[in-house]
């Protein structure tokens, strides 16, 4: 299935964190927090401003991003978990 976000929304796949701490302690699934990093899978065309002009998105497909703990809505596509969120919910882009 292919999905195309509307307006200023993006489709994000979470990037799973390591199961071990730096000290070698294994963290069980029940104690692990959901990751707040993701990879953008699809990007909408951008929002429309008050004058009717389209404002282009500042992110693109493939960008690694940081987002808030409760940002976006969780959806499932082809047995894969994704988030769909507004561009405003993105805190930053991870470069390098």
C-alpha cells in the first residue's frame, strides 16, 4: 500500500534504539520508552497560507528527525507501525 500525506503532514517510521545500555545492561521491552527519532518515509506538498500560497516543506523523504514523545498519530500499514504528524511536531533534523 502506498500513502501520500496531505498538506503539512509527514509519514515517519520510528528508528528503534539499542536494547543495551552503554554499560551492557539489557533493557526489557516493558521498561523501554518509545524512540523519539524517526526516518521520514513520505512528505505532503505543504500547507496553504492565508494568501492562498503553498508554503513548501522544510523536510524531505529520507531525513532523520527528532520529535516529541506524544507527537503524531500511530497508524499501521502492511503490518508496519508508522506515525503521521504535522511538520510543526518535528523538533529537528539529524544531520551527518
